[in-house]
C-alpha cells in the first residue's frame, strides 16, 4: 500500500435499536382508528419505514419494536424485517408502561452494549452515526438527542454544561432557561436499561433521567439543529410527509424521486389538475380535471372530483371529495364522502364512512 493510501475507517462496534410504537395516536384520530400512527401512509410508505431505513443505513441490523395498540399490524407489514435487511422482533405491552417502562420491557431481547432508542412518531434528520460516536467518546451512560426550538415552552427543557453533560430536566415552564429540548431519541448503555424497574410504568423524563443525574451518572447531550418534527398532529403529519416528498427530511424509503409531488402506481391525474407542494397521491387515486391538490396526503383509492381543492389536508383510504368541494387543513376519514360544494377548513375532522350531502357543510356564506 502506498504511503498516501487511506486506511479504511474501522467499522463501528455493533449497536441495536428499539423503537417505541405503542401509542394510540389520539391526536391523529380518525386516521388512527384503523392503523397505529407509525403505520399511517407517509410519503408513500408507512411512517415507520422511513425510520427503519435510517437505522439500517447506520449499519444496525437488529431492531426491537415495542408495540401495544393494534400490535399485529406491524408484524403483518414488516414480518421478520429481512426485506429491509433487518432482523425485527416484536414485544407487546399488555398494559401501558410509559417510555422507560416500555424500554425495560424489551431488555431481554438485547445483547449489544449500546442501544439506540427512538420514539416512533418523530421525523428527524439527526446524524445517527455522530450521535452514537458522541455517546461512546464521552463514555456516557445515556446520551440524549437535543434540538433547539423557537418556542421551548411547550416542551421539557434540558440544560447542559460546557462539556455537553445534562445538568437538569425541567418540566414545561413559561420562562424556560434554555431553548433545547428532548428530541425523543437516545443511546443507552444496555446495563442502564436493565436497571430500570420492570413490570410497572416508568417515565424516562420524570424518573429515569433525574435518577441517573442524582446518582452521578454521565448523561450526555448531543445538540444539533437538523430537521426535527413531532408527527403527532394532523398539521404536523401533513407537513412531515410533504417534507419527505420534497427532500427536506432524509429517508431511503421514499418510493420515488423527490420533487413537487409523489404519485403512486395506478393513480391518475386528469389534464388541467395541479398536484404540488409535496403532496402524495396514493395508489389507485383519481384526480379530476382542474382539481388542485397541494401539500396534502391522499391515502389509497381516493377520488377527487373535478374542480375540488385539497390543501394541507389528509384524506383517508377510499374517500371521495365531490366536485368543487374545498378542503383546507382538514382530515377526512376512510370511505367518507364529501358532497360537491362542501367547504371544510381549520382542522375539521370527518369520521370514517360519514357522508356529507352537496353543500351540506360550509364556512362561508356564498
């Protein structure tokens, strides 16, 4: 080998991943009446597929899913994970165990020294390799991904010292001392997971992390300004899907090129219709002439009739949007029918199977 040849980087020691996907997704109802939040179609695939693609890209092969609500849906879709180059195991909570309790509940499936833990409803661009490297370089017991936000009052704040060590965990406050918050992604030493009390609900924020600080453990913060979004509300869900389609958020699972829109197989878009803003048009959808679909998510088999407008909205499987109807910031459940000329705005939610007659709901007087 010549003197100037580069020596290949040593591969990282093996790590494993845990993804917590047991929540009921109440804030996203009625969409989550039929599927768990991490399984909702997001930029053409279940949201969880985007996260799993990033975990695999890091070189992790073993993933444990902590499930509860509609647990069978995950295994039915992902199976043993071999199609993704992963080995996926499933552990079902018989009763809610909170975050740390859910992590402890899967401990017997883990063998690596370091375990990445993800909340299953966070879309993030964090460099997972750097996060893991920081954890190891600082010999931390736990490392937290922290993000800076414009308004930290809605979150718990996590102050750190000059070396990045976490010094406190603060509940939501009207006057937060720092703008960095817990981003819902952690690296645990496996021994720390095994010390979490088993068989009862345990919160990482209220019990595990404060307890570690009290005993002098090294709790490290990894602070960055990458893309980050909690996908828990309809508005955030729509935005996150659009950001994936437009390439603003990273994923190796997007079933097509990034761009103005993602139109899946079997969908038809009539002449004169406009589909943009990072919209996803699901398989077998039909978009009528001069309809407008912008920044929205249409699940499979949706019909948008001529002249309808759908903006920043989610439309469930098999729903029909009548001619000239207007949806802005709306959620329409599976198989619902929105009559011609209806006007649905400002966060309105239509439950599955509901049929609104033509002009049956309007927000303007014309």
